[in-house]
């Protein structure tokens, strides 16, 4: 299994040890562009034409809100 496949499996399983950089790598791989909401903010927004923006707080590890 490739690193990419392992990373996707980790995300799909909603792993408790998912890191922000791992999620960023996958979103950018799917064509999203990261931008900071404002200076000093811990939230980052990922945008892609034709899709809803995704805002993620930069916590280590990523917290699940489900």
C-alpha cells in the first residue's frame, strides 16, 4: 500500500492521531488551495473552484466534531 493510500485510509477511519499537515497534503492533492483567515488565527480555509470552502482549526492532532 502506498503512502497516499495509507493516508487516505487514516482519514476515512477518522483516526485520532491525524495531523494537520497530513490533511493539508491530501486536500492540496485534490486541488484545494490553503489560505489563512486572518493574522494570528489558528484556522485555515481550503478553497477549490466549484466546491464549498473547508475551514479547519490547526490543532495537533485534528479534533473530530462528530
